C-alpha cells in the first residue's frame, strides 16, 4: 500500500503505511475471532437443543417440575411415616412402663 499525501516525508509515509497494515491485521484477527466465537456459540446452542426431545422446551421444564414435586411428596410421606412410628413407639414404651409399674406395685403391695 502506498500513501499519496503531498508534503509528507518518506518516513511519515512509511509510518502511515505501517499503521494501515496494523489496522488491517487487527481487523482480520478480530473478524477471525468473531467467526470462531460465532461457530462455537452455534455448536453450543445445537448441543443444548439435543436435551429437549422434539424441541419441546416447555415440556422438558414441566417434566423436571413434576419430578421435583414427586420427590418433595416422597420426602413429606417419609417424614409423616417417621413421625407416626416415633409417636407409636413412644406410646408403646409408655404403655409398657405403665404395665411394669402396675405389675411391680401389685407385687409390692402383697
């Protein structure tokens, strides 16, 4: 590339040519990076879309919500069963203690 500017020295012209070449190189490098980034984004997008059968994003979300809800229900049932077992065991233990107390009192009072 040559610079046609009257009144500039050869050194100034050489500097301008070098600057123009640096700008062109930077533009080419930026364009190449942009193209690579765009290709990578398209590949990631295509990969993500494979997680949604038939492209049904909403159905996929609803499925996960259903699974989460079911797990919460299972945990609630487990808590309720454990609470029931603890209550039943406590009453059985108290009943057993009361029976033993009454039995021992009867023997003591004889």
